C-alpha cells in the first residue's frame, strides 16, 4: 500500500514540476532537462560592471600609461645601443670579439636573474616601489659604463642593466594580463593600462611600439658617439632617460601597491 502511494506521489510531482518551471520564470535561468529527465536550473550571472571612474582617476591612469611607455622606450633604446659601439669597444679595450661577447652573456644572466627575482618580489613589494627599484638598477648600470671604466666593471654594468630591465618589463607586462577586468584603483598600475577604457590590445601594442621606437632611434644616436673620443658618453643619454623614468615613476605611482 505504501509503495503504491509513493509511486502515485512521484508521478504527480513529475507531472506538476515541469509545468510550474515553464510557467514561472526564474531569475537563475531557464530549466534544462538532464539525462534522467529531471529539470535543472542554469545559473546566469550578470557580467560585472566596474564603477564609474572619476576625472582624477582617468587623468592619473593616462599619466601612468605614459610613464610605462617611457620605460619601454628606454629599454628598447638601451638594448639597441651596443651594436654600433662594438668596434669602438674592441679597439678601446684591445680585446677580441669573443671576450667582448661577455657583455651579452652577463646581460642575459642579468635578465634571467631579474625574471626569477620578479616572481618573488612582485608578491611582496608594491608595484610603484619595484618600478622605481628597476630604474635605480639601470641608473647604477649606466653610471658604471658611461666613464669607460675597466672592462670587468663595464661588464658588471651590463649585468645590472639586465636585472633592472627584466624586472621592469615583466612587471609592466603583468599589469596587462592580471588586471584586464578590474576597475581603476590606482597603482600596480592599478589596472591602469587595461582599465583606462576599451581596446586593451591597442594599449599593449602601443607599449610594445614604444620599445620598438627606442630600438630604432638608439643606433642613430650610438653611431654618432662611436666616432668621437668619448664614445662611452653615449650611455649618459641612457642614464638621463632612466633617471627621468625613476622620477616620473615615483611621482605618478607614489610607491603604491597595485591595489592603491
């Protein structure tokens, strides 16, 4: 008897439940039949809409974006500076191209070390502080190479430049990939590059084009210094760029974290 009543009740529920689900719209979404015939609800979440930005936030975001493009320009300029100066370096230090290649080897080691350090420091040090720190490392590098000190010191300068450049590039790039759906809140470039508005890919392209512009201009400048007596003074141009970037980064990002 009890089994008969349970079967009757189950049949009644299966007849009534689908009709109620169809007639009463649910905010969670339309019912979808599963494999066993029991309807299921499909959750529909409204997309997150970032809060409106104030005028101050928009202006600061644009300033932050400009600073990061300046940093990328300086890195491109530095990377493309060595080529025209290599013959002059060889004659000035009286070394072979094999020994001269130590510049690129130690620069590569610096890049690898900077990439590894970035993994650790980006989680513990605020973005603004880390960006200024990378500029300071570049300042140390060009202070060592601009007077044309003994070759081991010259190589050490390239090593410091590699460390600083790697930290700078990786940390700036992380802002594109990690904050592409967050509202501007200032610092860690605060979602600066990617939350300034739409066209995120365009912002990334412009920042990379800034690197290319620096790499395009550097050989033209370095060639002029390669025929002069104080050929190493070319690195004073790079020193001026990274010093300006350090000042601008500290002023715009204010040593803050990505959360601001």
